[in-house]
């Protein structure tokens, strides 16, 4: 199966500029291809991951992927997908973001020389205004630019000349990579079609109509409920473990709807067709076992965070399900209880009833606290406490940083211990 046939099977192709030509090209040689990302933030989220999963598949198939960090384009803003002008960032912030994104890409693609990261600031910053207008502006017809969806969608609310020129700058990127690195294919989301075709047009004008340059876009990924993929109720799911912990990342995938899980397995894992078909059968015959979701969570978490993160995420998940939180480390507590109700108290040892009411406010009254303790509804660090005269020692577990209270069967509270 060729790489293009595999992408079709995975449902990962939206449009191609020349399907037959690209199909022949990838079968003839190792093709140079690229996808870009502007450093508008210091981390990718899982929505950003989609085109780079395609790039990774090309890498594994022996092709030559390039990643363009948009140090120049990121400083002005891509109008696509936006209803208003971007707020311009300082160049210091852009440089910080591009450094962070570079580290993430190196983690995902390795550092074995089979891929290359470039920054379009290196060539676009060398253009003077006159060079830009004479050498490139003259080759772009304003009427054609206005008809591109990326611009047309903004005309009603308005678009600045700065963002209007974005497609010219991105076209120059493709031309530069075509001539300097023998890159012949650009990959992007469905909203990048206009920018990609503008780049191919520029290459043909500069290099001749027979120049072999191609574009491929990926469909907009929607969940079964019709909402856009990539966000949870709490916001973006980030690749940066400081923004979204590996445990939270794992949980996002394991909570995938049955209707979406096979599609996500095709998009976000490197499992082959036979493996995914077996998981598809498991979803249809034994959905309650959630085998497909578990495999999806394992595969994507391992790809983004490593195998150790999978082990840790599964350990936290098992401990929370069973209630055996005493088995967790302090760092695992930090991850697993990040979104749970929390309060900070001092490290003084205190009677459990007073502590639950006065210090933590977990209980509304001493009467209720005594009743819950007596009835066995309170667990401290996984241990049931039934004696109303018992004391709580905040320093007794988890390096003296946390106390975990479970009230009833499922309600957890994280008590942070002040230094």
C-alpha cells in the first residue's frame, strides 16, 4: 500500500491539487514535503497535531519531511479561521514560542536526521519592501486573492493589509523550499487550501508550468456530535505536560465516544489496518470493555509523552478507580487530582472532625462530619476512618504535600499542605 493509499484508507485526505501526479511522485522517490506552524503560542494542542501525524507517516515511509516554524508569518498572523485580526506579539514572545515548538517537534520526530526544522524568518526577513513588491507582489492578482476562501471569509468584517499579504508570504515559503530543498509537497488543514494553491501558482510562474509542486489538505475533523475536535470542556488539550498533564491527556483519549474511536485510531495512531479492524469489532461486540479507547489512549500518550507516561497515567487511573490512592506518588497526586476540588491548609495535626469542618470546609457542620466518619463515609489517604476522636497528620503521606479525602464512593478532595 502506497502512502497515499494509506492516507485514503485512514480518511485523512480532503483535497489534492493533482492526485495522479502526486501518486506517481511518491512511488518514484523519497519526496520532500512540509507542513508549517506559526509560533502564536508556546505549545501545540491536539488540533495542531493532525497535519504533523500525516508528516510523521511520510517520515516512516521513507520520505523527507520539513517543518516550517513561522517566525516571520507568526509575527503578522494568518487570517484563516479567524473572525478578527490577531493581536500582534512581540518578537521576544515569538522567539520564545518558536523555541518551545521546536523542542516539541524534535520530541515527536526524533533527531536522527530524517527530518528538518526550518524557520521562515531566515529568508523572509531578508526581503526589503521593494523586493517584496517587485519580485512577488507583481505576480499576485488581487482579484484572485480576494476570491480565496481564507480572505473572502473575512471581507465582511474587514481584513488588514498585513493579514491580506499572508498568503503571499506563505507562497514564498513554498517557492523557497522548492528551490533550496527540493520540497515538492505542502500539507495543511482544509482551511489552508487557498494558501497552498497560491504557493503552487507562484512556483509555476517562477519555475515554469511543468514544475512538479503539489498540495494536499486534511479534512476538518469533527466529532460524532458535530463539534470540532480538539477541545474538552476545560479547553484545549495541550502537548505541553505543564499545561495538560500526561494523565489528563490520557484521560481525554480514553473518554472518546464509541462513535469516534475508530476514526481517531486511524488518524492518531500508527496501528495497521488489521489491528484497527480488530478494535473496530471489539467496539461493536463488547463496547463496555472500551478496548479501543484504551489502545487509543496508550498509543497517542506514548507518542507524545513516552511509554513511562502511559504507565504513570494507567497507575493513576487504576488507583482512582479502586480507591487505593496510598499507592500514588506525590507527582501522581498532582496530576490525578489537578481538576478536583482543592483547599490549602497548614501542617498542624488536628482532630478529624474539626479538620473537616474548620480547616478544609469539606463538611458543613460538626454534626455532619461526625455522622460521615461514624458511618465509614470518610477515607483519609485511602484509609477508612471511623473514629471521631482520630487525628489527621498532614505530614504522614505524599512527602507531606497532600492529604486525599474521599467522601462517599466517588467524591474526592485534594488538600494541599502549606510549607
